[in-house]
């Protein structure tokens, strides 16, 4: 679910041994310098950025969307984080050691604290992970703990694989030999620690979270719902993401056009989502302050697994027909001004293992005649009736492409097709999460960590946290597990590509395109870097 890329280095699975050294991020941050940078600037200045109202209270194990994720990543520090190029860098961890394919030992730095003064210990992680994994807590990120011994997605159980060695050391025993890949996931927000106070009233804590990262909430009223959230520098944080500014205000815009207007008038410091209306002009308008970089972002739309006319053989034929009725080349050219690339798989070109030649991927090619034939075959099983709709959130700049995709389907198949607007992202996601939505709906993925597994498991594995269509295929699950257990990165990629062959047969989602991050920054800010996943490294930005 995330951001940008210059040139992400190939991500190899880890061998036995320590996986990262303590230290600073590679993006230019300097720890221990009290907010000063070589480039100068006002170290007390507040940086303003665009965002969206979080879907839920700010609880790490219950946040799996970008709006909330931006905030969590700013106010919490986990065992490790990903630098600008996607490299895993230790943060609260002194070391993360893969002892063998099923066992990991984690040693913490001593003296780290939450902003309420509580010391960070092994229990801060163990308790948070136990809470996130507990079935009755119904956390959106529950499946991230599925590889740990003792996990259950059907009843309350304890993660018996978590063992405290001492106050600053704990071990993790996994239920399958995936330790190398699993360790790479530890920069994701689901694995953040929590202070003891969180467990007194988790919902209340989510409204006023207490973290341990580079920023903290400015006050008890810092989160103004549907308006903005105000963060200030956390002077107690000692990790590699030292803030070189005084704070960060994330504004929740109702439209990308409004955010872009504020950027142009220097009322917004950094923007990571240029509206479609400005794709053709933003680079000439902003000059060297414009950003247009590849990112680990995959876009699609999903048809509910139980939708009428979309189950069984009929459903398979209709999904193939719809996919082949979409002129992706024309849409990415005309609507997005080539800031998108037509998809050829279910991952991203910036991820090691991406391919444009997976068997079955021809279903992504625009072929009107084939699409009509497939639709006719489906009609022979059960005659089509109704309107095909794609739901989208009006606050995300999606109307233009949804209309274009709908028109392409309508003109090719000769059926009624249109977009269905929701007022905002949270409202759309509520219907999706509650399984109340009856139409197709826009989906996508901004990667949590730079690996193929992350594009496949959360979205399509049986019971996974972001499996919006409730897709389930045992052969797919088996190949995914086999790939994650491979000690050889090349063998793992082979398994993941074979798993995608199954996805092309079943089409649990209709791949559309890969996104660049298109953004920019104001005239009076410096040191702006957009990370591998398209989110700016806010802590590096200076002003003045």
C-alpha cells in the first residue's frame, strides 16, 4: 500500500545471520544532530503535507490503509524501517538474527522510551503482537502474525512462538521455514510496539496514540477529524529517522485538486498525489520541484466473490471478458499522461521478480473481439442483466479513470457500465470491509515492504488481511508458502510467478496499471526525497 522509486535494488532473501546493522537511513537523515542538517533551514519549522482521514483509530495492528499508515509511520518506531531505496535498517532493534529457517532472535537497544516515559522492552513488542494476533480482537492486520507458532484465525490463542529471553531480547519461532522473508517484513507498522497504557482502553488509545517515533501528537486535540493532524518532533527518539524540522501537519483534503492548488500557492509544503487534471502540465508548472518516479504501487479493481453473474464458469468468462475489454494503453496515455504503465502481472516493475510474460497474462491485453466472444459464452450460461459499476472514493482523484474504464467496457461489450461514487475513502472501505458492497470497487496495493510476497499474500491468500474478494485457492496458497520457504531467492521468484499463473486463471482482481508517484513541493522547502513506496521522507524535509 505505498509509494515511490528511483531504482530499487534487487531484494535477496536473507541467509542465516544478522540481517541489518544499526544506523541511519540512507536517505540523508543524520541521527543525534538535534534537527540540524548540512543544508541548513529552520529546525523548528512545521512541514505541511497532504493526507486522508484514517479509516480507524490509530492502532498499528488495525491500520492497513495509506492515510493512517502515514501517521503511524511518523509517530511509531518499530524494530526496523525501510530507507529511501527499500533497504531494511534497524531502528529499535540492536540486531535481528535469523538463527535457522524457522527461528529468529531479536535484541533491542537499551534506553529507548515511549513519549509517556515508559521504557521500551521486549514486552512492548510481545504484548502488541499478541493483541494483534488474537482472533476476538478482529484486527485488520491479524494475518501478519500467521507465521508465528500458536496463531489461529478461528479462535483465541496465544502466540506460543514468542519467548522473552530478558528485558531486551526475545525469540520468534515460526510455524513454517520462512524466517528469511519474514524478517524483511519487520519494518511494517503491524509489528510496531505499544505502551502498557494502550491495553487499558485500545479504542481511546487509538484516538490519542502514544508512540516512540520521530514525531508525537502535538496535543490531546491534535487529531482534528476530517481536517488534519498536528505532529511535533519527538526529542526522545534516537533512531535513524531524526526529524530535521519541528513537526509535521498532515492535512486531510477532500480532493487532490484542492491540495494541488495549495501547493502552487505555497500553502502546502509537499504533495504526493497530483490530480489527474494536472498530469499534462504539473512538470512544466513546478519545474525541478516536480516529482514523477516509479513506485511500488499496483492498481486494480475487484469484483465481489459472491456477486451475481460472477461465480463459477460464468463468472470466470465474464471477468476475462471485462479485462480484455479495457484499453489500458489508451487510458494510461490519455487520462494519466503516461504517469501509469499498463499492468502485466500482479506485482510491480520495481520489485525483483516482476515479469511481463507470465502465462495467462494475455488476459490483460485489449482484445475487443475476444472479449465479446467470452461475454457471449457467459450469456449462454446465464443471460446478463443490470449495470456493471465500479465503486470509487470521490476524494482520491479516481473519477476520470473509472469513467474511462467503464466506457471502454460499455463500448466493447455493449452493456451499461458506469462508476459509483462514494464520498470518501473511509466510507467506501467500510462497505468493503463489512462485505455490504454489491458492485465492483477500486483496489490497489502500496507495498509494505519490497518483496513479491507482499504483493500476493495480503491480497489473495486465504483469509488474508486485505483479501477483499474472499478469494481462496489451495494451490495458490501452497505455492506462496513454498516460495516463502525457499532459501534461494531465484527459486522463490519461480514459485511466486507460478502462483500468479493461478491468479490469471481466477482473476480475484482485475489488474489495471502500475503507478508512478506524481508529486511536488513548495518553493521554500528543501531536502525532499520520495521513498521507494512513494511516501515522502518527511523527517528529512527542511524549510526556510
